[in-house]
């Protein structure tokens, strides 16, 4: 039997995502009511520019006083899509204190202060849901938090930023340089005027922190995530990748150590074999590959950004927390019981592709191989090409720690026969 009194929803932010949330709430009102068991009513919309015309939204609902809106006391669910740390953090905390459950898409805030917000939600007996914070419309957080709750996740490997995947895919498919591909992404609206958060890996690092925390039942903050951007990736790197049967992706990688005693979280460009499912993810799409003990290998794929896809994830959370509200219950909160330490990047073990500019003369390969051996780094393959006294030497290692590889490269730079290190890239997905 459906309850006639509506659940009241406050919307914080009415930009690309917020406007889509409001539109879907209106156009799908009957379906949402049937799925929840009660109507949902948009009770207020907090914005910065109230004079802007917002199609389908009653101007009487629009306010610039977000704090007053979340303090009203009659709000059942607050949807936060304004982003950033403040005032979002204060508004979410205030909403929970005044009895509202919260649905958020704020990856940066959750990566930085998720533990405190979860604690506030638990203290006040309310829900904090954030499916839209990672990978847009792709159902990912709920499967990790609920569907795989009885399994042991060992690795999460994914493309979680559509802008960077579009750029790298364009470089791979057309031979374009980084700047040319970025310019096209900007012209098509895939990249912001200031793309730093995307191309330097900040966006992906925040998502990696959230995913690692859920997957490993451990608190992982943004500061725990090793981050490298992709601005130094070149067309030559893609040529080298193709010679190895690989492509290059900016990956978020969350791993449990083989002994199970620690975890790592990192974001960086990496070569990945063309045979791996993630290698075929094209354009601005996202995909996340999950490896667990019982379920095995799972892949989640779909649009990772955009107004309508992100709003889809927000509305899914809205339905879930509204049902909980009607039933007087809450869904799963933070699970951090494992409390595993987060290992530094130096402990991470992977394969490496190193391209060196060297003198084209006898004995160079022997000198380079000796340096690798002295630092305990085993070589898998070597390829050398030379002309007019100069040569390029490409070395692919077996698995080695980041710390040992760093020491190897420092020693290589001291050799008279090594003119420079052209590139270093990790090889993942094997």
C-alpha cells in the first residue's frame, strides 16, 4: 500500500547533474513513487545564481540559502551535487544532524573526509549513499558494498575518468600527440577549460581512494593514493606499446598484498595488453575490472560522466534511501573493520617498460644489464636500434618493486653511455 504523504527532497546544486536529477524526478514521478512506496517531492533547490531560468523547476523552490534549506527539519533526503570540499562538507553534516539522509556525488569530499561523514550518518541514524561519486552511471559501489560483501576482493583495476580515456584513445587510434588530442577533447566538451584535475590524475585518485576503502574494508584517504598524470605520454610511447601488443590507459589500481597484510592504491598511465578487457574501452567510457576469490573476474562498463548518466546513479540512491526511510531502517554504512595499512608506492611490484637513449657502440647492453642485475631487477626482453652513433634501448622487466626500479634508473643515469631516460612506464593487467 502506497503512503500518500510525500518524502521531501532538497537538491543542493542545479548544474548539469542537478538539473537532470530534477527533470527525472518530475518526468518519472509516478514510477519513482511506485518503486519507493511513496511520492517524492522536490521541496527546495539551493543554487548560487537564483536569477537563472531553470526549465521545469518552480522558481518558488529556488534559494541561495542552502544552510536554511537543510536545517528545515521536514526534509527527508538531501541530494548534494555541488562538488568541492566546502560548503558541501558543512551542508552534509548539517543535513544529517537535522534528520535527513544524504545522497552525494562528491568524490573529492568522500575521498578526503568519508570516515567523518559516515560517522555522522551513523550517529544520527541516517543513510549516506554515493554511487554517483565513482564512474557515473556504472553500478559499482553497491555491488562492491553489497553484492560482494560475502567475498574477498583482491584487486580493482579500472578506467575511471572519461576525459583521459578519450585523449589516450585518440592518441592510440590516430597517432595524434597529447596536445592535439586534448584540444579535440576540449572542443567536443569532454575536457574542461582547465583539465588539470583529469589529466593529472586527481579525479581518478579520489575515486581510487573510495574504491579501495570499500573493496578492502579499510579507510583509504586521498593522501594515501599514489598519483601520476598522463601529460608526458607521447606518440612514441604508443608505438612502443603497439610493438608489445599493448595500449596505454590511465588506470586506477587498488590491490591487496599477496600476504593479505596491506593494500595499495595508485593512479598512473600504464601499458595494458590488447587481450585485456580494459584495452577495448574506447572514447569517454569507463570500465572497472574486479578480481575476487569466489566470484573471480568481473567487469563493469558504461558512461562514466555526463548529466543524465550521473543523475541515473543519483536517482538509484534516492530510491534506496527513500525505501529505507519508509521502513525506518538504514543501509550499509562504512565497513573499515580490516584496518589494513596502506603501503607506499615503493613497495608496489609490477613490470616496467624503460626506453633509454644510449651511445651506439659495443658493450652498452652489457653495462645496462649489469646495472639491472646489481639492483635485483630481472630483464624480460631487450630491443636495441642504432644509427649514426646514437641508439635507443628498450628494456622490459619481469616484476620488480618501484623502489628497486627507481634505484636502477638513478644508476643508469650515471653511465657515460646512457644519454638519457626517454620514458618509464608500468605494464599492468597480466
